[in-house]
């Protein structure tokens, strides 16, 4: 089975969030096992050119976007291909500045979707399945059914994965002309969405199979609360929606071999985690006099979706309970500045680093005791998987993939791997956090909880096998139709 994974980001090349971890790791897993011959297609961002040695393919493309024509070139690195267009991708960020998205994002990703398919033809890379991810590549299933329904792609099936339905690629109706789709696509059954054009919707109505990244989330998106206006469209396609739980790269995230942490450890010996904790106090300038108190951490995007608003609301209570807080991430300016002010006011008890630091993230996962994920919604989440891999206990809202991957702690028998709460508000978060802190005070009970978390298996092999099954189902469905 030959599969093209099309995405706007993938590790190790470009990353803003979990999408990159999923696409990059999936490529690695597929190409390390039999059954799927996978290739990756990405935009050639400025940072990729600066950090990786790429090989020229000699292929040049001319892609129409609206009334304009844009030139592109195709580069290669192992099984990854890159579409170069300096006008669109030679920029410091992937999607926009900290203040706003790039205004030409509809042109940029309409170009990329067409260029990726043109590159396949020029490379004679005929995929059985194109696996698209989120709105940035969601035009590709629509193109395969219309503009590119030629002999080359006649047997090519499409799979579209929803990593986060909250981001849909919704643009002014004038942007529809940029897609090159026929006028019939600007309709309720196509890409039209309340008078605007919706790139993700174009993919949802045309992909052969739709996947989500956790079982609970696949049900949540069929409801008005979590459907972001697309629940009706998704209910119509419910028989074609499947869930594949995300995994993590267990070689990169392994406390037993991790080169970024000051001491390694495992279930058979936890001393290294205590040393990682000591080092984190030094890294973050935390008060040594507070060393008996739990260290609570957050690593991720600073946005309302991730629950930063209720973290800020509970901060005084967190500190009153004796805990320390370490935050690493970037996102909405109001949350960045709010957290920075808190860190300045509570030096020695609160540490905030705005931005992303890969090495520091490893040290935080290894050195903290409790990991916060109070998300408003969470399609799958990777932070909680990594935290448990390092024996750091999540306190999270019971939604999406958090509900599927965290087993709520039971004081009666010591079972569980974390602490879950249901209502999205500060008091519910703080109530469950207080319970976690009380269990932390009992070192034997806490050690049992840490051992439970370290025993979890979130490797990609099972998930990759499920994707392979769905690729076959999509291909068979395409042949029948």
C-alpha cells in the first residue's frame, strides 16, 4: 500500500503543535514496518531550509491560484518531499504572527494542495491513498474528486484526519475563486459555510474516510457543543468516521534513555526522577525551601482551549495549597502577558518560559510531579501521554482523548493513572487538584500512582496498524465506487 501523508507540519521538520508529532512519527513507524510504503509532503518553510540538507529533484511546478500563477520547486529528504515557493513559505512562522494569521493563508494552502498533487504526477509517485490532515490539506480530497479526477489519481482514495475541529480554514467568500473548484462546490453540500468558504468542510464532504484522534472525540464532534457548526455535516458522514488514538514516539520520550534529562530512570528504579526534580528546581529558579511541595507543570499552547483561563483563575489557590507552578508554552498574547506577570510576582514559586524549548520540555516532564491539562476540549492530547510516560501524574478534564487515556485515581484500591474532573470551571479543577496534592502527601500511595503511569503503553504500533486497516478500507471503497 503506497500512502502519501500530506500535512502542514511534521517533526522533525516543522512544528507548532501535536499535529506535527503525529504526522512525523506516523511516517517513521510506517517506514520501519512492512505493509505501508509512506511518503510525506510538506511546504518548504524557511526553518526547514536552514536546518536540513535537502536534495533537488529538478522538478519545477507552475500552479494556478485564482487568476495568478505561482512557481514552485520540489525538494527531497529521505522519504519526505517539500514544496518550495518563497512567496508563500519563506516566512518566520508557519501560519501567522503572534497577532494574527497570515492574510494570504487561503492562497498559501490552496497552492500547497494543488502543488502536492502535481508533484506526485511529476515524480510518478502514484499513491493508493492520500492521508490529509486538518484544514490546510483538506482541499486535496475535493481536488481528487474533481479537478484531479484524471487517470493518474483514478484509483487514489483519500483519508482526512481531524486533529482539531476548532480550526477549519474559514475565509471570506471571495477566497473560493482561489481554490479552482467548480461553482457547484460553493453550496451547502460543498465548501460553503454560512456564506463563507470552509476548507475543512470541502474535505469532510469528499474524503472517502474521515478519522479522529480519539474515540470519545469522534462522538463529541457529532454534537452542537463540540461540532463548531459542522456537527450536521459530520452526522451525515457518521458511518465513514473512525477513531484512531494517537500515540507518542516512545524512543524520543523515554525516561530510561532520554539524553535531555539529568538522570535516567524506569519502573525498576525511580531515583533518577528525584534527581530530575532537583535539577528542575535549579533550571527554573524555584525556592529550595519549597522542595517538599509538589511541582505542577503545564507544557503546551497558551490558549483558552487548553484551559489557561481557569489555570490563571485558580493560581492563588494553587499557591495557597503549597504547590509550585512551571509553565512552558506560547500562544495568545493575553495569556502570555498574564502568566509573565504572575511569574514576576511570585518568583521562586512560579516559573514561566514563553516559547518552546525542546530540551526544557523533557526536563519539565521528568522533573515535575503533576501535569495540568484542564482543556475545554481535547481531540486527543499528547502532553498527558508524555507526562505518564515520565511518571508525572495528569490532572485533566474528562473530555476527548483525555477521557480515553487517563484512568481516574481510585483511593479504595490505588488504581488509576491520574485525576479527572468533568465541569469546565476553576472550582472543579481546584477540587481535583487538591485531591491530587493530598495523595502526593502520602508518599507510598503516590509512588503506586507513579508506577501505574509508568506502566502505560502509548506506542504508535497499534495505532499505525489501525491506520493501515483504514487505508485498505478507503482504497477498497474507492474501487467499488
